[in-house]
C-alpha cells in the first residue's frame, strides 16, 4: 500500500512538471474556437491563407529621420503546417499604400518565414525571418530630395491576439539601414496593427471576419 502511495505521488509530480516522457510543451495550432487544447475538427489545416489589413484608422509607421506613414497595408500569410513548436508559415504578400513623405514603400525579399509560438490560451508571439531570399526588408522610394532608403531586420517580432477579428501587432520592431544616404538615418522602428479579415482553407471559399485563436 505504501509503495502505491509513493508511486501515485510520483506520477502526480510528473504530470505537474509537464508529463511523463520528457515534459515537452504542446504544439501551437490555429483554432476556429476558444478551446485549449484545440479539437482536431476545429484546427485550421496546413495551407490555410490569412488576409490581414490595417485596423481602421490605424497607420503603418516606420520612424527614422523620416516618419513614414502608410494609410493602407495588407498581408497575406499561409500556414504551412497543421501544428508545430513553433507553428511555421510564410508571408507571400506584404503591401503598403497611401504613404508619405516617401510615396512608395515596398517589402522586398518575400517570401518571409513566420514562426508562431503559443504564449497563453488564445494568444501568441510571431517572428518574421528570412525564408531563403533575404531578411525582411522595407524599401522607401521617392523620398524628400529624391532619395531611397532600405531598412532590414534579421527578425521582426509581432504579437498575435486571438479573437474575431484576431489582431497582429508590430510594436517598435527594430530595423537597421541597409542602404541609402545619411539623411535616411541608421535605424528605424516599425509600428502597425492588423486585423485578420479573411481565412481561406485549401479548396474552400474564403471566410470573412473569421475567429482565429492561437491554441495548443
């Protein structure tokens, strides 16, 4: 009887520490419901595309010597796995419009690799990295004085808040100048907040204003 009590206590401690067999954290997945862990029927499958656009009355702002403001911006990202630690994906489209004082802002070296990690039920942290073509990079052209400025980052962090709509927020993401004259400034910080406006699963029509949760 004493042996059984000791074994039971040991099993309880093992479960509290993360489970028997290594205690690895659960994989991150994208879920259609407020549900952790996410049921198989509610998991967005690999290949799902998400369209995200600036939150209403928000701007995408890259601050250096110039304070570059764009009134429209659109991201199209694809989930490339069902789940993972991190959950992998890619950004194939990143557009800006209505920009001043540099009239054109372009994301170059697409596609970007995305890595998403669950931080708490519903929410996660996402990192943008090179997918082989080069680091995430923004190019500003037609700036005051006719100059062009190029800023790059080895990794760009964003917070993902699940909901309907789900939000993707870049807050003071740091970039460094890759090319351009002194007037461009040596570094820049990027701020923007997007909402996921559509989710399109493989072979299906897109769903507007979907519920998207970061779950385990």
